[in-house]
C-alpha cells in the first residue's frame, strides 16, 4: 500500500513524488543531487522512498549502483558523477546507511533472498564504519583518500551511524549471521551520543545537530522530549517548517520532514502531523519538492527541487500513516536507547584508531 496521510497528501500524490525521484535517476541507477553528483547516503534515502511508494524496479536498480561502486574497504567515494569519483574520501555515515536501506527493503518487501544478496555489501560497509570508532566510542566522520581517519566526529553523522549499526544488527540476526561487534559498537556510540557532547565538533547552528540524536534512535524518552523542547523556538518557523541553520531565514523541506520522523519516533504525533502539513507549501505541481524557502525574500532557495527532499516527504508520510512494513524503522531504532549503555563509559573496550 502506498503511503497517504488523509487531508495532507494522497497515495496518488505520493506516487507522483516517487516518480519525480525516478525521473532523475541516472542510467547506472544513481540518484543525483541537483548539482549532478551522487552520494551514498542521499542515494539510499531515495531508494527507501521508491521502495515505500512501490517503485521496486527503480529501487533495485539503485541498489545495483551501490554494489558496483562500493570499494574494497567497504566505503563509497563521497561524491560520484557519471560513476566517476569526484572526492576520494569515504564517509562513515554514508557507509552505515546501506544497512538502513537493505533492512528497510526487507521490512517492506519481505524479500529475504535480496537481503542475502546484499548482505556482503552491508557487512563490508559496517566493518568500515566500526574501524573508525575511537577509544571513547564516537565514530569519526571519514577516512580520507590516503586512508587516514579524520581527527574529529560529527554529531549528526554519528546519530545516523547509530541507526545504521542497529539496522545492521537486526539484519544480521534475521539472516543468521550475528555480528556482536556491531552491537557493542552501537552500545558505545549511543552512550557517547547521550553523555559526551564534547566528543563532537560544534555544528550547533545546524538544525540536524538538534534533532538527529532522536531521529537516529540514540535518544528517547524524557531526554528526547527535553532535547526537542530546548531548541524548538530556535529552529521551527510556524506554518512553514524548520530552519536549516539557526541564523538564516531559510526553511528546508528535508530537515522539516526529518524532524517529523523524529517527533513521530518520540511519540509526539500531533506536532509531527502539524509540521508535515506546514511544509507542503514546498510541493511543486509535478510532485517534486523545492529544497527550501527564504521567508524574508519570499523566494525558493536554492532554486532547485531535490530528490532527497522528495524522499524525506515519502518516508515521513509512511511513518505517519503506517502504510508499509518499513514505516516504523525510525521508531524502532530507539529500542535500546536507554538500556544498553556500557558499564561506566566502557571506553577502554573500544580500540583507538
């Protein structure tokens, strides 16, 4: 069943939004940014949206892109254009999101044979990710083109990595190939996300650093409620959506829908539905979505419609409607948020880079 949120977006409108994503898919299966490059994280998000909306053939073509472009170390180049790497480094959150995409596909389609076929890709990717974990437990954001790990970690990236590890553990168990090392890595990472803000570079002007610990599943319960309330008035613009950055009059559709997902995961359905309704002003007649709106100048900014924004809309619609087997993938990421912290910090149990 195609997701629909009565009174906000119909199944036919969701289908048209998915078709707007498929319309820009490259011949080799990649789904590019408006600038023309493909990165693995946003690509996987688009595949999840295509799967949820029933465009399975296009999604599977996109998974084939992941297989073809994964490197021997388990990573993907940060950016590719026409299959050619533009940047040689590999990001930890890009690699981790492959597990979310494959687990989501299994939840929606029930196709265990496909999940098994993709399992080596997921395993290599998460091994790459765990190899970037520090002694304290955070996971640095990249390994550069020379093979050297970055000197710092990012809160948003690590929050997404946390979900990737949890999805990888669930997939491993479903396929009968348990990976306890990923589970331990997730436990340590979750602890650092909750207890050690000093572990991450300061990107607090970005709204993603505000809600991603909730979206990725590391923060739940009263902690999630407090976190959302603390900066609600900083980032939320009533009637429009949320700011991308705190110091600019610019709301963005993808971040707004990700906050919808975070609110839904935290049990705040009322505000999730209101925010999802508010951001619909970004919808274009063809079903695609403008990336953002500069509400002082009253112009779309940047002047583009992005596949990743359309994908976030579809995933938010699915979460709110419960239409597919993957609708709860963000809620379920927080299953172990409070009860799996290692003893003390446990940092000594994670080898340094």
